[in-house]
């Protein structure tokens, strides 16, 4: 199992005086710190129609991270496929892979937030067909450099894709999602799964079971997990450090869920804070090593355990200190 940092989102709370340019620079510094501290990967995420500067252009930021680092793998977890022309998506991904010299992972999902679909005038009923078109076009483009494709929403005749990504057909296309159909879909169309941010370990075991039911060989099929968490001197100390940040991010997601027809029947937990604690990995270095150990048994060597050690409400130095400490005191225990 490999270890990553993320998802990095460049969000700026309303009372925060940092500018978008500063947040981008901080994100690059976090990626550099993660590389120096021994992490294997860094991951960014994407949303549109946010009011707090949530990252909307992940490939551009991944290119900046690629230029500022040399070895760490760089992933989008995830880009929202329905809002892309598949050919342009393939070219953007290929360019990031080129700039990073073959260090890129492409994660895709169908999205859920209704205002995003309204903003781009994309019918929600086309979400899955558009995802399939993106996956098939990217796969052909990465493999052959040209695309001839008659799909659900697009058609190309001998289209040329530049540049050719260094990884070629090995540039993996991950598929993410929250629902059971999305989880099962990733085996049919993807080279791996990415998700799990709000899932408990028991729920992740269920996700693994669904993937196996669909034919995935979990000894080889990558399962990249995004985990909220933090490091401190105790469980209480770590939670105190991350509490404001996770409440901020989860409240934003809750607002978006409320604006999504996918989650009309979702019930709010009686104790949201307890619910957030149930799926977070936090504590002192020994606590973290103990909580991470079961994931090592579940995930294969191609999978990434992606830990959030940066929150929109945090100052940069607190995140950098957490990354350094995790690298020195946790990674040696879990590798």
C-alpha cells in the first residue's frame, strides 16, 4: 500500500484573507513537503459552482505541482467527466503526464451537485454516458494517439491527440463514486476505484466486497482511499486540530447534498461530529499506525491510502508540521 496526501481543494473560507494565488502556492508547497517527507502521491479534487474557491481546474494545478516536484505521483481524485469534451480531457491528462514524466493518475466521476449541471447546461441523465465516453476516448487516445469513436454523446473520426503520454496505455483511469452503482461501474469501465472519504472501515470492506462481486481481483485492482484525519499528541489533541476544518468541509458537502436530487432521501446523522469521527483516522503516531494497519491488510501494493492533513481553515505551517511528523513518525511504522 502506498501513502498519499489529499484531497487538496484550494478552498478559502469566507473570513480567510488569503487570495486564490496564495492558496495555489500553498498547495504546491504542501506537495513539495509531502515529497520531502516520503509520501508516494498527492491528490487534488474538483468542483464547480462553489463560493469558496474550490478547485475548478485540476489539470492546471497538477501541472504546477509536477513542475515543482520530481518523484511524487500526482492524481486527480476526481475530475467531473460530464463537463468535459472527452478529446480535450484526454489531451489535458496527457499533457500533465508529459510534464510530470509519467507520474499522473486520472480519476473520474459523474458528479452529483445539481447547480454544476445547470451551470454547464448538461442534462443529469447523460452523466453515465458522458463518463463512459470520456473513459473510452481517453483509453484509446493514451494507447494509440488517435481516436475513432462513435459514442453515446460524441463522435470522432481519426482525431489526433497530442501529446502522447509517457505512460501510454498504462496511464490508469480510475472511476470514483458514492453510490453502489458507481462502485460497481468502476470495475467495468475503470482501471481502479477511488473514493471512500466519508466511509467507515466497515463500509470500505463492503466496497471491497462489491468490487470483488463484479470481478475485481483485489490483489491487483487498485483501490485508492481518501481519508479525513490528522496527527497530534493524542486522540483529543488531533481532533481539536482538525475539528474546525472537517466541520467546514463536511458542512459544505452537506449543503451540496441538499441541492442534489441524488440525496433527497438522505437522513442527517443525529450527532454529526460523532459521525465525522467514525470515518476519520486521527490521533498520535501510534494511534494512526494502529488504525492504518487494517487497511494494509485490505489494500494491495498498487493502492494509495490518501490522508488529509490540510484543511481550508488551517494555516499552512500547521499542515506542513503535520506532514513532516507523519512522515517521520507514522510512515516508518506502516510500511
